[in-house]
C-alpha cells in the first residue's frame, strides 16, 4: 500500500478541478480537516476535503430549521466532497462560522505559488545537471524528501540515464512512499544495469556482470538466475 505524505496529497488536490456543490451549484473550497473530528468522531480518512461555504446554499439554509424542528439543535449542514472519490456528503456546523477556520484557499494559494517556485527551481537545477552529467547532484535530489514529488520523479528518470553503479545501493534502499516516484526509481535501476551490463546477485545482492555464472562475491551459481 502506497502511503502519501500530507504534502503529496495537497499537491494532488491543488491540481484537481474544484467540484460544484450539488445543492447550490457553487464552486466548493479546499478545506483542511481539523485535528479534532466533528460529527461521529471517526474522521474522514483524508487530510483535505472540498467544502461548500455558500450561506445561500439550499442545504445550509434549510438545515437550520430541520435540525431545530427534529432534534432541537441550533445547527445546520454544509456539503462536502471527498477528493479521492468525488463522493458528496454532509457535515454538521453549529454556527455560521462553522468550519471556516479550516478554509485554506488563501493559504493554499500561497503554498501553491511556493510549490510552483520550488518545482521550477528544481527543474532548472536538474536541466543544468543533466547537461553537465552531474549525477551526484541529481542523486541528492532523488533522495531529498523536502523536494516536491514532481522534482524527485524527474530526478529519478534522469539518474537512470546518467547514474553510475554506485547509485544502485542507495536507490535500492530508498522508499519514497509515492507510487510514481518508486516506479521510476525501479526503472532507473534497470537502466543503469543495462548501460553497465550488470545485475544484482540474487543471493547476496552484490553487483555482478550480467553474463556471470558464479558470483564473485558469495561464490553462488547464478547461471540462469
């Protein structure tokens, strides 16, 4: 199972087209799930949701009367949408400001701009490194968890084209937690081995020649392995 960081999830959500509330057709806003859950206390399973903050929304306006009449509660509902599935549901709010403390669109825009700048900077560095065949710097960017996922993905692709055999071990031990990056790293390992006519011993994992019949490190018979 691939486990994404909160930053990687935000990166995905930022690239999504915002859904429209099915009750009022207004564009929904990105909402950060609070650390303390509301409702049934079970949480939503996602760090970000799309939420309708339209105070003229039919669901929201009708909710005040419905909850007061049926449950004697001063509360209403707001519609939200799961980014992962596109499924719409409702959550209770207990004042007109309910949930608005987690509305992060302005913050998200700032983070989005920062993310874009970091991606632009990363791609620029990678382009220069690829031209100069600076494998160590590209390798550092693959390994750096603070780099945006898109930068690490591109770095992984490049290291497969210019990386040396000494890149095999750190790449083999690296688990980014992003499925696309992890797959690109696996491809890079294959590219490096292909360029150097090598492979890894199935018994001791040391690098050996592709045509080797006996591993020079552990002495095992690797013919046909």
